[in-house]
């Protein structure tokens, strides 16, 4: 971009080029609107560059290693080539970011590099004043590291961890929430000496499901210290009266919305509006902070700005936790509950892994699904569809599911709810 070469006014100016911002930009531009994206770091934001995608890419390599190592039919010494893992992570993230950037070029979306500041109906960034008809705030979220930890090369947040060039010999993870437990699962599977320090473990997750993730971590040799870390002395982690040591200390104490200066919260209506001509989408509007929500809100905001009659009105936003086994939470826990355990299913026996499905329904209408099992994240979409469509137990039970698969477990849970189960029988 040549300084001062911007059009007088864009139809849409989007602050932040992450999952929410790039989805809004591509959709708005496809609908014929002129679009500017203001991004201070990398297009793709957290998800593509520092969170979901690198996490998934690393996990995929480490998971294959772990499965092979725990499969008794595979013999010989197996070694994880960490350099290859990192190389693959970088190839994957660069490729995805490159795809978004080339879509921007094809569509003529203007990218303005710099930190945007909203100021009297304009956005100021990179020495430019960007004028717009409608603006979207998509500035994401930031890590909430307590100030008592200070700064040190040893100390990383999740971005630092997922950008590492070399695996540490040992690591302490501060925080037992989703990010911390996912990192511990990766390190545990890779055979790295790992400790989680946290007074709680997967808070907010059903205890039957989180217990499976906890047990698998313990089986991998991950130590779980149920205490609060108070700070860092520049070398060691301070945990109550003790000091503990690790090559890297990874602090995962939560995310908070990255709100524009001077704003404490950004409540939006179902049209994702903060005020007239100002919209907010993605992590910046609060929980749940997941990319699926961010991307959908991006598309919906663009369509609303283009004049379409749509709204963001989801009944179910799936949350998938990439632990071992994976955990999925969709919808609500209102009404009656059935618990289906897969241990008698062909899938369980063939894959030597068990899953639990908890299905919630009110007068036969499916309201929620919570499950843990190997590959369970692939059930999240079906669970959301059932809830969004207001499906009845019969809709699920009368739909054939391939055999032997994990998704049969969802169908079997609905059979159990109707006392028709073949796999979970009671004595007459
Ligand atoms: C460790 C971890 C793993 C995760 N894994 C998953 C997962 O597997 N699946 C899933 O669905 N979700 C996952 N998430 C959540 C997901 O990353 C977020 O929900 C998603 O990135 C939100 O997108 P966003 O566009 O709202 O924000 P972001 O991706 O944070 O993008 C915001 C962008 O705005 C830019 N920006 C901020 N302020 C300004 C400014 N003033 N001017 C210009 N640019 C600015 C930032 O540089 C950034 O690029 C994970 C999160 C974490 C922390």
C-alpha cells in the first residue's frame, strides 16, 4: 500500500484479521462491498498462527507417535523427530495464512498493517486515516498472565509454546484449563517430563469426562500438582512455600477479550451491533472463545452489513477439548439425562478405547450432548445439528450410523433414552 493512496471511504473497515475478521472480509467482499482489514500482526490471527492450527498440526504428529508406541502390534524403537514436527507445523500454518492472503488479493481486500485505533468515526492505523460506512471490531483476545510472573525467556504463554523451535526437556504448565491441559497432553504423549500446577482441572467440564483426561495424563507420566502457583522468581516457579523447576514454564491462566482502549465490554445484539454502523465479532465479544463462533459471526456480520436478513442466533456452540480422550460439550444440560458407555460397542473393542456419551433431552427434544472419546471432536457437528434442528430422540435413533464407528454411540444413547438399547441392557 502506498501511503495516502486509500479510497476516500470503504464500505467496511475491519479491525483485526483473525478468524472473525478474515471471514467477515472475504464474505463482505464476495457480496460486492469494498473492504479494508487493519491488522497489527499476522493475517489469520491467533487461530491460524498461534493456537488451533499449530496445535492441531503438532498434535497430529505427536498423536501418531503415541498411538504407534502404545500399539503392541508395532515393534522396535520409535523416535519422535521434533524438527520434522516443527517443520510440518510451519508448513501447515504458512499455507493456511497464504491461502487467506491470496483470497484477499483476488478479492481486492485492502490490508493496512498497524495497530488500529477507533477515533471519531474513523480508524487510525499505520499513519493512515481509514474512513468507512460500517466498522467491525474483531480484535480477538489476549492472554491473562498475572503480573506476579514478570518476564523471562523461560516463561511462555500458549503462543510461545506453539511457536517453539525445539521441544523442552521438561515443562511446568501453570493452569489446568483447556489450553494448559491440551499442551500437557501433547507433551505427555511426546514423552516430555511435564507437570501441571493448578488448583482445578478442566473447570466447568463434567467430572466423569474430565476424570478420563486426568487419568490418561497420569498414565502418560504427567504430574498434576493441585496447588496455586503464586509467581516466578526468574528461575523457578513459586508454588505456595515451595519452588519448582522446569526448562520451560508455560502459563495458561486464561484469555480475556482484547477490547479497544477505554472500553470495558462490548455487548452486541443478535445483529452483532455495538451501535449504529459499529459491529463486534469473535473473541472480543466474550465466551465461548472458539474459532467456529468467530468465523460464523464474521460471515453473519458481513451479510447484515450487505443488507441481508440474517442474525446470529445459535442454540449450540460446540466446544471441543483436544485432550486424550477428546471431550466435546454442546448445548445445555437441562432436562433428562442418559449416560451411554461404549464398552460393548464394536468400535470400542476394535480400537481398544472407550467413550462416554451423555445425552440431555426435554420431553424427547435433544438439548445437549457431552462426550469424551477418541476422535470425539468429530461428533460435535452432528450434536450441534441435532440441537439446532430441535431433533427428537427418534430422529437420532431412526438415523442409521455406520458400523463400527464412534458416532453410533450418539444413536445408541438415544436408543437407551427410549429403553430400546441393544448394547446397554437391564435384567428383566
Ligand atoms: C491455545 C489455544 C488453542 C485454541 N484452539 C482452538 C481450537 O482448536 N478450535 C477452536 O475453535 N478454537 C480454538 N481456540 C480459540 C480460537 O483461537 C479463537 O476463538 C479465535 O482465534 C478467535 O478469532 P478472532 O478473530 O476473534 O481473534 P484472533 O484470532 O485473536 O484475531 C484477532 C486479530 O486482531 C489483531 N488485532 C488486535 N488488536 C488490533 C488492533 N488494535 N489493530 C489491528 N489489529 C489488531 C490481532 O493481531 C489478531 O490477528 C484456541 C485458543 C487458544 C488460546
